[in-house]
C-alpha cells in the first residue's frame, strides 16, 4: 500500500513540455510508463505530494498508479459542480444519472485514452469508437483500442460516418476494417450527420442499414439528430423505427422523430455543450480541449449489456 499523501480532485491540466508518466510513485526514480507530448490535455484524479523537483513536490495522479510532475503542467482546471437550474424532462432519476459517470462514451482517434481499465473502474460500461468514413476512410486507433477495451471488460462498438459515396463500398470498408462479421458482440452504428459537400442521403442511410443487416444479421444503431429529423420530417417510417436510435441533442429535453417513441442512447454532451451533467471519465482525456462525447442510457449496466449488440 502506498504512503503517498493525496488530495482527490477532478479536473484537467495541459503539459507545457514533454512529460514523463511515472508508474508506482510520484518520483523521478519511478519507471517511465510513457511520455506525453506538449499540449496534451490530461484528466487528473488527485494531487499528490512526492519527490521535490526544482523545489516543487506536487504531482498529479492521472490513473490508478501513474503520476506526472505538476511543475510541467499549466494550472488545474477543476471540473465544475453545477446545480441544474430546472429539472430535466424525462423519467425520475434522469438528472441524478446525468451527474454520474456515463455508462457509454463515443470517441475517435482524436480523443486521448490513458487507461480503459481506470475508466471501467470509474463506472464506464461501453465504448463506441469511430471506425470508418465513407468509401476509404479508416480510424487507425480502432483495432488496438478495441483490444485494450475488451481486456478491461468494456463493451465495444464501432460506428461508420456515412457519406455520399457508393453505399456498397462503404459497407465493405466498414466490415472489412472492423471485422464486425467475426464479432457478434460488437455494436455497429451508422453516423448520419451533416457532411457538407459529401452528404449521405436518407435513401443512402436506408441502403446502408439494409446491407449491414444482410451481411451481419443485426441492425445498426442510427446516430443522428437534426439531420434525420429534417430528412424524415413528420413521416413515421417503420423501417427506420425498427432500428435503435442514438439521439444527438445537447438540449435539456431530448425529443425524437416520430418514427421512434424514445431514444436508445442519448448523446447529451460533446463535453462543452449540453445540460448540467458529468462530462469526464477517469482514464479518458477527450479531444485536444479536454472535451468528451458522453451518452445516456436509461437503464442499468446489466440491461445495457443485454441489449448492446442486438
């Protein structure tokens, strides 16, 4: 057991110089686990007292047993504790749940990951990672992160950002890169959002969902907000209604298009906008500004797991 003196905190810092992540203790004698390039936004779990370096004995603990020297970093930006001005619409307990660690996050190669295990220990249950875009785009962080997340006991999902490219080619790009046809436990999703100059049509989204189902035997989750609402208008579309909706809406009162009675997941924040809520997960640093997409599931971890790849 460590004798290190710590004060639990929640916030982010940025390192001003390249910094060593030390494992085991806040000391220059501790092994170097990895190095972080200058300007990295780092989620902090505690302020620790350790070896004095240039007269500064303060260190930040950034995961279960890893430390960085505070003297290499900018001032701590503590996560604000916000009291909602008004209750959110929705089932009882939604406001409380939104202020807890989200069960699901969605990330891409542009988001920093320090430790999926720390994220799991903090309460995270599932990760949905960008896999592909259009006919040829591939997220090169997907495969390695999938392996790490599964080792940590997290649920794994992959999403495809739809474009105007030929749908069959997009489907092949997604399946060949994710190997979703070999992993029946992987959630698959279509990202149907604004793509200026390269927009997937509603018919393209329909064809993508049809072809994914034909290839995998399971329907993709559809991620969208105003794009889907505008495309469908007031039409109640039974085809799309058969697919689970992953709603993107940062307002306090989420509303769905009439093809659905409710959402399956709700992306309630991009880490900057959205209702008062938890917007950080230990072990995940988010984008270059420390922002993280967080998703609300109206149920517990066991229910989420039972529905994940269905």
